[in-house]
């Protein structure tokens, strides 16, 4: 939208604790032509999104949701706004069918998730990454990335490290790289 000349105001927390004041969000809503919200999976940020959507609806401002991954369109925090949402962006046909049953007035748009494009078209070569990580030609890399739940992550980390230990006993040379979720509340 910015590229097309629209004035876009965003309130993004990128999975972290939301630091803006609700009044600032609502002031921006009152000045908007459309309100598009993500769908937070934690109650605190979701309450800001629901408040913004409700305020927009009361002012006859169109509302939209971006359900950015599997199952998001059904998050319970958004049940109270489902009846008036104008537009829902989803990642695929299966999610579109779910959303259609939940948002009776909404136009459902299969948008995919543009951020996922870089997973398939990373802009770098395998060899370049191996060099950056100092992975020798006789080694293989295991990259494991995780979500925001520290307990689940710990279990996954332990399983991957155990698998690498078994591979080592089989005379393989694994290198394990662990990547945190950008919204992990248990940083470093």
C-alpha cells in the first residue's frame, strides 16, 4: 500500500510485548479508511486488535484480518468480531473454507503469506551459507528453528542434539544450528 501512495500507519510488535497505548491505536483508527489487523495468539496483543476492529466497526470503517498461518482464523479472541469483519486474508484454500464458515460477511482472499517466499527463494546459495557457518564439505548441517513456547522448544532442542549424537556414533559429522523464533519471549 505504501508503494502505491497510501498513508499507512502500523502498530507492529513482531511477536513481542505490545508497547503502544490503546488510546494511540484508537486515535489512528478514527483517522483510517480501513483497519487491517493480524491475529495475535496471546490475549494481551489480541485485545488491542479486537478493540481497534470494534472501534472501526462502530465508525463504519471497513475491517480486515490477516490470518497468517494455519488455524489462525479460528482464534477464540476474535470470536466477538467475526460477525462484522469485511475481509479476511488467508494462506490457502483449506484456510479459506474455514474462514468462510466463521466470518459470514467477509470476503475471503487467498493471499498466501508473502514472507514465506524467502523460504523458497532465499537469495543466497547453499555453498555461501555453508561458508558463512564454517560447515566443512564432509559435514552436514542440521538447522532447527522453533516457536515461542520454551518448554516445547527445549524438548525439540534435546531431540535434535540426541539425533546428532547418534549420527556422530555412526561416523557422520553433523553440525546443529538452533534458531529462535523472533517472537520468543525467552530470549538468549
